[in-house]
């Protein structure tokens, strides 16, 4: 009778290799990084949560840092796909004249961000540290700004020149991404503090966000 490979042995690792195992590792890491922080989550914790042996994690990823980088790249790519699908073909600035219309057109992006709240929590935590992962934050903002400018060109709107690009990037980070990440990081505590549901809190935040960041961005487009 053939002996069953011991968990963690090369044979067991080979047997466990599959796209599903890799996805389970990423899903487990995302949750643990959000709950415990990047530094607090150990590779052993990820293996236990993903129900794989530790050797399999190192088969797919060089290090814990490599896992974080892939999670952030996933956030960037998925966010850009959503952004590309937001604007209808018959779009015009007049269609965004009211906060209600602005909320309607931005709902797909906001819905995506709510689903990926854990990644935004991780992004916020890492952006506050003196670490190499800050590069991921800068890449995310740069990608968002580049897609914005593609959008401007698509509808024959004036895109910011290189001189104004720094203003655009700073605005996107400090009035856009940072408030969103902060909201998701503190949603539960604010909901408890105000004694309201998360949906009620989200509605309040969304109106504030649209009246500030989204309106600022759209008005900037209109002014050229």
C-alpha cells in the first residue's frame, strides 16, 4: 500500500499545486494582512488559513513581501478595469450636473471598493510606514491619474500638462484614495460610535465624498 506523503514534504507540495491553492493563499493573506497588519501576519498563519503547507507558499511566492505586491497589483488592475467601464459612450459633463447623477455614474467603482475593503486597509497601513511598499501606493495613484487623462483625451477634454500633473496626483491621493481607505479602515468603529448601520454610514460618507473629491475633479475638467 502506497504511503501518503506527509504534509509539507516535496511530494505533498507537488500534489497540492493548483490555481485554487494559489488563490486560497492570496485570499488568506489579504484577510490576515488586513486583520493583523502586514508585520503581524506570519507565513505560518497564511498557510493555516489557506489550508496549504508552508512549502507551497514559497513555491508560488518568494516572500511575504511578494504576496503583498501581488495583492496590490491585483487592486490596481481590477480598479482600472472598473474605471474603464464606468463612463457611457454618450457621456457629457452636463450629465454630471447634479450630485445624484455623479453618484449614479460612480456607483460601480464605489461598489468595487467596498468589496475590496481589505486591500484598501492594507494600502492605508503600508502608506503610513517608511517602507518599500510605498512604491505600490505611488504606482496606484499614477495609474489612476493616467487613466483619468486617457478619459479626458477620449472626450476631447483638456488633460493637465506636466506642470500641473503634481497637483492632480496630490489631489487624487489626499482627497480621493486616502479618505476612501480611511473610511474602510474605520467603518466598523464609526458605525458603533454613531449607533447607525454600516449602510447608513456609507450613505453619509458617499454624499460627503461626492460633494468634495468627485465634484472637485469634475469641476476641474470643466474649467480645463
